[in-house]
């Protein structure tokens, strides 16, 4: 019934220092964007905009480091078949 060739296991590695750097960069970008664009708006609009800009910039920086860096922030170390 089950094809044994399709079951795999593995582990991945996180570079916590690089993830922290990406997070600080995303926090700075989000803070700057909200401070420059949303003057005089309500506080809930500030929070939604901050979270949106932070999420996009964090995912973008992590994605770019995974594509371009010699030591990516998140990578699969080993992938092996499970008997």
C-alpha cells in the first residue's frame, strides 16, 4: 500500500544571529515607514500598518539571505529516507 521511497525525514538549521539581524532590520523599516506615512491617523491603523510592513520586510530579508548569502538564515542540513 505505502511506497517506502516517499517517506523522508530531515533536520534544518537556524542561524539565530542572522535571524535577529533580519528582525532588527525589519523593525527599523516598519517603524520608519509608519512614522513617515501615517501621521495623524488612529493608533489601530498604526498597529496594522506596522505589522504588515514588518511581516513583509522580515520575510523578504530572510528570503534574500537564503538566496544570496553563503550562510543562510534557514537551511535544510540533511534529508534522508525513513525505513
